[in-house]
C-alpha cells in the first residue's frame, strides 16, 4: 500500500465512523494492518496517522460549522445570504440553496423554503437579506440531517421576510451555474422532446425532463449512474477533448483538458464523483508535465482525501461511496477480466501489423466487460444494502448501451455549444444526433422488460442465493492459476434459480399474505390470497412506489394485479400508479367517489381508461370476493379534505382480519366505528403514517389489533408521532415500521 493511500484510507475510515458517532471503533482501525507481516509497523504508523487526523478533523469541523449552525437553531434572526443554485419547486412552494453569513463565524450552506412566487424568481449570484426560522442539525443526527450534511447543507430556514438584490455584474463564482442553465436551454431548443430529456440528464445530471418510466428502466438495467453526473461523464469529456486535440495525454493536451475539466466540474456542482474523476484524470495529465508516472491507487486516495478535507460528512453520501467503490473495483479486477476474456480468443499465427475489425471489436468488448464486472465487485453489496434491489441485466446493458450513451453525451455537448452560437445549425444537428438517445432508450426499454432484469432482494432465500453467487464470483476473480468460468456460471444459474423458486414457494405457502412495502414516506400494500392479488395504494414522496411494487411482484413471479385500490389520491398514496399500470397488467381499479375530484385522480382515471382498465368509484360500502377471503371497501365518511374523503379496506378470512384506514383522522375513525360494524382485527395498518391524529383510542378499543404496522419514511411531519406509538403500545400491539424493518410481511397459514 502506498504511503499516501495508507494515510488516506485511515483518514476516510475514521471520518466515516466519526460522522456516525462511532468514535471508539475508529481506534481499532489500525489493527488489521498488523496481520500482514511485511513492513507492518510502518503501515500501522501511517494508518494511525490517518485515523488520528480524521478524528481530529471531524471534531474540528463539528465544532466550527455544526456548532455555528446549532447556535442559529430555533432563532428567527435576519441574515445576509447569497443564492448559489437555481431554485426548485416543492410540494408547498419552493426551495433554494444559499450561503449564509454568520456573526464572527463560518459561512454556512442552507436551504431556504418559502413562497414559490418569491423564491422561483431568484437566480445564482443574487444577494439576499433574509429573516427565517432557522433549523440546525441536532446533537444526535436524524436520517434527514445525515442526508443534508452529506450534501454539504448545514441549515434550513422557513422564510418570513426576504429582500433580494441582483448585482449589476454576475459574480465569478456564480457563472458556472448559469453556464449549466444555458446548456439546458440549448439542448431543449436543439433536440426533439423525446431526446432532450436524456441528453440533458447526461450532460448536467438534471433528470426533471426525463420521463419517470425511462428513468425506472435505466435503473432496472443498472444504468441509473449514467444520468447522475459522475466520473463516467468526465471520462467522456476527456476522450472528446483528446480526440479534438489530436493527441492522447501529451503535454499540449493537458493545457486544453485540465481547464475544461475544471469548468465542467464547477458547472455540474462539483459532485463527489466528478471531483474524484477530475483529480484522477488531472494527475494522469499532469504526469508528463511533471516528469512523474501516474499511480492510480494514489490518485484515488488523494481524491478521497481532498473531498473529505472539504466536507467530512460527504463520507455519508451514497453517491460518493458508490463512486469510489466502483473505481476501486475497476482498478483491482478489470484488467484480470479483460486479459482473461481476451485470452479465450486464439492468437493469430503470425503477428498482425494492425488487428482486423473483428479483433479490435473483441478487444473493446473484453475491456468494456472488464470495467463493468470490476465496477460491480464492490458496488453490489452497497446497492443491495441501500436500495434492496439488484440488476441482473447490468453487464449486458452496460456493454450494449454505454457506447451509445458516450456518443450521445459527446454529440449532445457539441450540439449545445453550436446551438448557443448558431441556432439554425444547432437545431439541424440536434435532429441528427437525436437519433442516438432514442436508440439508447429503445435498447434500455427492451432490456428492462426482460424477465428478472432486476430482482427485489426480499426474503432469506433470495438474499442467501445472491450472497452465494457474489462470493463465488469474487473467489473466481481473486484466485490464481487456470480458471474456467463455466463452473461458476453454471453454479450461479442453479443457485439463482433455486433461490427464486424457494422465494416464490415461500411467498405462496400461506393461505393469505399481506406485505406492507417499504416505499419511504408513502404507502403500498400487497395482498395475496391464492392466485388473487390486490394492491392497496401506490405512492411515495421519496421515490417511485410503482416501480418498487412492480419489482417486488415480478420477483415473486406475479405479472397481474386483480384489483388496485386507492384509498385517496394524494401523491404519497397514488403517484406510483402510472408506473404500475405501465409495468403490470391491472384488471380493476377502485377509487373513492368524491364531489370535487383532485387533479391526480382525474389523471389516473384517464390513464386507466386509455389502458382499458375498468374503474369503480366507491360511494357506499362494497364487499368483493378475493379468493377464500373477502375485501370490504368502506365508502367515504368525511368531507372537506381528500384525506377524510378516502376509503377504508377490511381484508377478512375465517381466521384473520386486517384493517387499512388510509389517511383518515380520529373524527372519521369514529364514524367508521359507528357505521362500519368492524370486527376484531389481527393487523391494523396505522392511519396517516402514524400521525398523532390517527389510530385513536376508540378505534383501538373497538378492533383490538394484535399487530400494528406503520408505513413511513423520512419526513418533516414527525411521523410516526410519539403519542400514536404510545397509544398502540398501551393497546398491546406489536409495532412494526417500514422505516426500521423494511418490508413487513404477514403470512396466514
């Protein structure tokens, strides 16, 4: 291990543990180094130096930055600020990132929330005087604050009063954000609508213009990283610059590429993966200028060190972890895979002056496969841990689509620049280049629709099977001597097939299965009785619940939903319905009949009609057959708000009952108790994600549930409320939460 790498690894590991409050375990980090006899004391000393520096640096950062933010917590003072990014719409107005000046303290990064009309007029570089209700990070970080700090945000503020002043001359530091906005506008003007979304996402990382279905397809085939600006895009940029300058990593090329990388990194917001790529490529380019050879592990370690020196809490960023894990895997294994695949092709009898096209294509394919496999070695555990799913189509998708995405990126960037200078020529060029993103999306959609393109890692059988396959291939990649891939390949197919069969059999083992999916702050419940399947609600504020539900059902071998019930049409209960309708066959749809239907309900009814899905508007109570069970849909019992005008659902068999109350409050729960003739239930899905206004004592005393499930995720509403948890506990309920336990499955034998 190189000296700098040893220090940087110790520093990064200590910072990661310290940012999660695990200070004591960080002291044990040097011990594994002692297991290797060669030069172990020097290595241990270097790691100790890194660990000590990481702990000290994190403590200093906490005292300086987080201490200043906590001093503002709970105050409503006026502060000077500067807008650093473009504002964006939120569910209740708008948000914008700013730099806030503190009295005799550091400059803090904050997110302001407020009225959309006021904030959406701002632009990077504007000077502000803002009075806001400031909120800083608590001493014990919550999930939400871990996410904010990972992005470099120290404060949030609810705006009371805002005064903005636009400078006559745009500050230099604000110009990259305006350049990125200009590129987005040029792409929108030059490319057809069906191509512009993907081109914009590739160039800037902004996926707002990319249809949700296309983004979900990219994620299922393992290409979501292509639309989150990363080192991949920096590599595309460097290759384009090298091609235009006519040389490869020579001295004159460095003078062109280095400033270009710096400008691009600033324009896309200096994300960790981009900074990592800029440092590594920069050192590679500087090597000839300084007369030094490049060392990839040292470059990777230096990039990590620089990022964590700037912000220790960047270590909590999933993007940073995936970025460095993928590059580490590429450095460790891609060469082995490439050489092995290349060695499978017999060498020509006599040396070729220039390899033929087929041999060059084979070498390129071997290199691409090596990079893809190498990147997956260390990222697969992270993907399963953070997202609970794994793309089995990723190697093939990367092999087929990355060349198209590279040409789309490079052609899109050139087209945008031409559009800014010569609009007529840019538009013509956009029509030609626009074929590439359409072709890429066509391939992606085809792969995403393949059976088991991605699997949801649910259940011990599938998790265990994937773990066995993963360890098998890691062992294959690390072993020395002759290796035959046919053996691990056949074993992988057999293990995965067995895992899927056992997983499917376990899911169907009971007479009835109720699964509350972990969709974040939202709700989606899957009911299965025999061969009948019903989905109750399908929405989330933090992701696409429809894609999660469809992935879960597909993994279980289910491709048809007999009944989709929406308790009401708020986004956290229904914004995933479009994706679910796209991916699975839905036979029937049930919604509440309301006097004034919300816009989302009108849209969903139109989509269902367009797909030929019958829709039932429920006003009075309805009992439906559901295999050996019965589903009772209770009509709306409240008025004035979509939550109170929603449906409730009772799933009942001879020996089991489960009640789902949507988002109704305690008043409407009282009406349900009075008019619903509710039985005792085994499972209660706590209303409104565990809000203090739901799961009343009256309801609990009436239905006497044994188990309560709360569907919730990160939120700013305080769900689940302590009062609700206390009521459920006092009523004798076993409490399960999707934000803590993930998917919650109840099986009735």
